């Protein structure tokens, strides 16, 4: 079977269209989403919900509040929040790199308080470094956990417990300090323990983490900074397969794209903050069907400055 048959519609859009065209189409689709929600709301008023066969999740990523690379990060995030509120998703996920320090986190939280949908935080490598996961936990609660939206179980993974991402320029993977290695083992045994419950529930299971496990071909570049390296890569892939995960929502690359690797479709959300690899600032809209398929479209932030 050709690989492209396994790809969601959003992936084909990405593969065959220029970024600008794709984003325009995403905007049209986003408008369609708003309209279909308006219809659903009317139906809800009559006591029926015909949207139970689909979950709509919006993924924001790499908001980087307080980062010198992104002087307009707060304005762009405010813009994203306004746009997302008009789309009425079932849930919003922020897939990491919220801000570089607790003060930036507070600013992000105060902007994100305006979201009308439930928001789920995921830590990135600018939030959790190799030795400071406790600081994140004090501000946000758990760095790895499960949550449910209708028929979908989301499994949030702390990718910073699966490698040391403190050194951007490192040419080979840097080991984790011993205490974080213990944290890593605890998270992996928690993940392995989820198996039975997930299989029995017959729900759709989607994984979320900041750092993608694999590169997309040669993108971004060969630095270990961009992906999960061994031995964690194999350990994670084994448990993702056991959990029946076919779709992973990730960030970290600041470049919206969808690709398939080793039986999993990787949905990389664009950043709202800055563009080291070109492309456009924006967020991802995921439509998840009860059969487990995920369609991803990217929505640009019109006029937003990196
Ligand atoms: Zn990152």
C-alpha cells in the first residue's frame, strides 16, 4: 500500500500545496468549522448532540513568552486566543515551550485564561530542562498525565525526561543526570502501566509531547536537539505501539507539518512566536473521528509578526 493512503487529508494538503495556499484553505475550513459548530449548538439547544462522532482539538505550540527571539509573542498569543474562541473547539492543547521562566509562564497563563475551552498544558524543553522538572510541576501540576475528551484519551508525555535538550549545538545525544534518569524510568513505567486500561476501553488514544520522536526526512537538520534519540526512542515507540497510538501531536520545530513514520502520523503544530525555519505563525486544528482518523489543518495568524 502506498504510504500516502495512510495520511490524513491535512497531510496531503501539506505535501502538494504551497504553504500560503494551504493556510488559506485552512482558514476556509476553519470558517466551515465555525458554521458547523453553530448548527451543532442549535441542535444542542434542542437536547441533541450530533457531534458525538467527532472531537475538535486546537493545538497551540511554542508560545515562547519572554523570549528575545519573539518580541511579539504575547500579542500573537492574544490573537490566537481570540481566533480559537471563535472556533469553539472541544479542547485546546499547548504543546510546550510556554515561556523560559516562571514570570513568562504567569504572563502566558493570564493570556490563556481568556480561552473558553478547557486547556491542557504540555512541557517543552524551554519549560523543563535536565534538572528542574519540579519547578514546572509547582507551576502547572503534572508534566505527564492522561485526559479524556469525549471518546478520545490523550496521553501527555514529558519529552524532556527522554533526553537532555539543554545544549542546542550538541553533535551527539547528551546523557540525563542520574536523578532525571530516575524520573525518566518512573514516567516510562507509568506509560507501560496504561496499556491494559486503554485496550479495554476501546477509546481512540492520541499521544501528545513537545519533541517529535523522528525527523521528517532530513528536516529540521541532523542535530539530536530536534528529536528523541536512543535508547529512549525505542523504549517510547514500544509503549506507543502497545497503547495503540496511531497519531502523535507534537511541536518544537516551529513549522507546521504532518508526516508518517513507523506506523504513526506525526502532527507538528506551527509556533505562535517565531520562525527559525520559515513558514507562518499559527496553530493546528485537529478533527478526530470515532474511527481514530485525524485530519489536521493549519490556521495562520493574519498579520502576526515573528
Ligand atoms: Zn522546543
